[in-house]
C-alpha cells in the first residue's frame, strides 16, 4: 500500500475528513502510516479547510502501534532514538494542525489509537467504542508525548488508572471521565461529527484558530519540557524481558507473568 493510499481525504466545503486507511490491520500504526500522518498533518498549514474530521476505515478506529514484527535489522542507537521519536512527532503535528480537529471514533481506539483522538480538539465516540492504553500490559511506558493529553482530559487519578492498569473501557465510562466529549449511536457517528464540524466551520476562522493555539500552548506548556524523554524510556523498556515476553504472549495468546527485568 502506498503512502498516499494509507490516508484518504474527502472534502466537503470547509470540512476535510481524513480517514486512516489500513483496515486489514485494524489501522495499526506502522512506520509508513505514522510518517504519512505526520506529513499530512504538517501540510494542513497550507489547506483552506476550516475543520478536520479524523476517522478510521473498517471495523475499528485504530488498534495502536503495529505489534507485528517488521524489519528486524537492529538500528544504531542514534537511529533507534530517532525512530522511537516518530510517534511523538506525529502527535505533535496532529495537535499543531491550525484548523479545528474532531476525532470520530468507532470500535477499538487502543494505545496510539487513543493517543490520536486525545491530540484532537474534540472527540465524538460511537457507542461501540472501546478505549484504553494497553501499553503497560506489553511492558511499555505510554509514550508519544501522550501522557499530557490524557492527563488534561481525565485528571491525574483517572490518567494513572488508565495508563497503569491498561483496561479497555467502554464508551459510557470514558464519556463520564471526560475523555469522550459525546457518545452517539454508531449509526449517527458520521452525521453528528459532520454537524459539529459545520458549527465550528461557521465561526470566524482567524479568531477560532488563535483561540485553539492559545489554549493548546497554555495547557500543554510543560509537555515539551517533561515528555521529550518518553521515547528514551521506551527504548529502556524495549530492552526488558517483560516486554519481549508480553509481545510474544500477545502473538501466541498465552498469559504472561511480569518479572520486573
Ligand atoms: N498490531 C498489529 N496487528 C494487529 C494489531 C496491532 N496492534 N491489533 C490487531 N491486529 C491484527 C490481529 O493480529 C489480526 O491479524 P490476523 O488477521 O492476521 O490474525 C487482525 O488485526 C484482526 O484482529 P482481531 O483481534 O482478530 O480483531 P478483533 O476485532 O477481534 O479485535 C482489537 C480488534 C484491536 C480489539 C484486538 O486486535 C486487539 O486488542 N489488538 C491489540 C491492541 C493493542 O494492544 N494495541 C496497543 C499496542 S501498544
């Protein structure tokens, strides 16, 4: 699949919809898809759209980082750090899209698949949405600068619970916790996200985009200072036996007992 076809965009007046289009892999985020999202998000600075809707093709919004083994060549540590920073670059590019962004989420939104909606301005979920951060169960920290996005939506206690326990939480729970702004029947997701997009598109775009930037800069001011190292933490966990055993268990369907090493 080419970089172009990994993302599909549809334009309807002032509203641009971007569809994650790797449905055969549940839109799992491999290097190609993440690079395509980053480049597309950066290109939005030159786009006349006023509102962007992000959704996923197929059964789920996004199953998170691609867990299937890809290229097994071990990169140098210098290259490995840059590779590990790709998700953070992608999420920052999404958060810095000048236009209003709305995630329309159905099915699973797990790990990186939940990080993407949290980097958007608004999140509408279908009643079948299942969200969570399973990274911890794979022996990993939550990276991609996404701890801050989660924390600001649900507060410290719920963020710790979500990120430490790695539970898969239903739509109603995450709406009550403030992660989803709104939950609608699955059949209404497209229409409701379009209606919300139209409301923002009707507002004066200069003022709206400045308000977005001010709120994001203010609320996320500490992110760059604190979260720049989350990719290095991931490289640390990547070398752990717990992570190797957890990923092997995911692929084989076995249980894993973590050993703290
Ligand atoms: N990376 C790579 N492949 C993935 C994937 C991921 N994160 N998540 C799912 N897939 C693959 C499955 O291995 C399966 O592949 P196969 O058809 O070759 O066997 C296919 O997608 C369908 O998955 P399946 O589990 O049968 O679909 P489902 O609808 O029953 O469940 C999920 C979908 C997303 C709930 C489930 O696959 C899942 O929990 N995935 C792991 C999510 C995760 O832990 N992500 C965080 C990574 S940090």
